[in-house]
């Protein structure tokens, strides 16, 4: 990588870039929000083509959000909403052969707090299973018509390397 800078910075002041391993870099960005309230855009000047590593990098210091819309789907007959505000959901989830999964990479072994948040329809029910490796936790699907359900799953220890987090239906009614 040649350099990194903020698009809004006319001086193109270089941001600190450091390599974490053979496929990942860390870029230090200012904590100040742009004056117009927009998202900051980081410009990367590269030496060549970028090859996608295929994994999202998990941060041990910050909150990591895994939205349903970001998950991979396994099975048939279910899919995503359109992804617009408050419509990033999974529809038609009715069988134990359907599940969501997220593949990611852990740079250093660490402990993570896991919380599941969701909306449930009026006919929802049953139980779901969240698992990663040997960690497994089954929870009831709670029905609340007008608010988000928040369930504390627990703490999970992840080792360095590739990881997959999976949510499946263990007792299916409808989600």
C-alpha cells in the first residue's frame, strides 16, 4: 500500500498504516467526525490489485455487529428483506436445515460478549441455537410485536484464526 488519507483532507495527510499479517492492515483514523456529519471516506493508494481474503476481521477492542443481512444463508426457502432501515431481516425461516452463518477472522485470541437482537413476528416461537466450535447456546424465540428483543447469550473465547458463527432453528415454528 502506497498511502492512505481522508478524502475530505485537501492536504492529503498520510494516515498511519501498519501491517497486521500477510493479508490484513490497520489504518489509524482521526476520532473527529467530519464537520458536515457525513461518514469519513478513506482513500487507499495501492501498489497493485487487491485480492479479497474472504474473511471479515474481528476487533478485540470494539463492538462487532453481525447483521442478518451480512450473513450467509444455508438451505432453501428463506431469504433477506430489502436491507432498508428496520428491514434487514430473514423471512421464511421455518426448518432446522436452514441456518445463517458468518465467517470471520480473529487476529488475537480474545473473549467476546455475545448479544442477539431481533424483531419477531406475531406467529414466531420455538428455540434457536447459536454455536461456534464447542460453544453452543440454545435460547427461546421471544415474541414482542413492537420492540426489539435483546437476549444475552454469554461470553465466548475465540482463538486466533478463521472462525464461523452460526444460528439455526432448534425448535422451529416461524421467525
